[in-house]
């Protein structure tokens, strides 16, 4: 399909919208969870652990992050694939976008393997000691994924402004 046509413009617009809104939900939910929900639940002690397990097992919240991350990543990869080599690596803006894309891919992979998959195990645990140990791992890994995604977002959002400085 010719991307300069009306149909091509519509595809690019839809992909950009998916990428931006998906990223907003993904990173926003990760920030709220990391900086507000988890610290409050940690201060609540054992009750906080039960609430967190309930959040993971009784709501659709655990699906929110991976679905929004997947939509963001797929849309971003499709958009990146539409760029020429010169756009991707021949300009300061392209280099910044490429770095943002790499950090986004790292955030997605780390989140999938170190957070989302173990979260299913966490919600099913009945032993309090095992749950507490896994909760600590999930929290640490969730923060790593959140910082990677936040750095990716900052680079992509600022590529237009950072790029000319680097060129």
C-alpha cells in the first residue's frame, strides 16, 4: 500500500494512536502501581499482600499492562518498519527514536518474562512466605520494567526536540 495515499495516512494515524494511547496506559499504570499502590499496600502489611493478590486474581488489572504493552509494541514496530534507513539512523531524531524503541522492546521483554508471567503464579499462592518472597521480586522487576518504559517514552516524546541538538 502506498503510504502517501489517504489509506496509508489512515493506517499511520491508527497505528500512531494505538502506539500513543497504549503507551500512555502501559506506562501510566506501571507508574501508579510502582509509586502509589504498592507502597501503600506494603505499609498495610499482611492485609496489603492479600489486597494485592486480590488485585491480581479478582480483577482484570493484570491484563491491562500486557495488553497495552503489546498494542504499543506492535504498533511501534509497524511504524518503525515504515521508516527508511535514513529516517531511522541518518538523523539525530531517528537515532533518538531508535534508542527509545530499543528501551521499549527491553521494557516489554523484561515485563513479560520477569513480571507478567510470575504474576499469575503469585495470585495462586496460598503460602504466605512464598507469596511475600515472590511479591518482593515482582515489585523489583516491575520497577525495572517501569523505568525502562518511562525512559523509552521520554526519548520518543522528546525525539523531535533532542534530535536536532544531536545532529
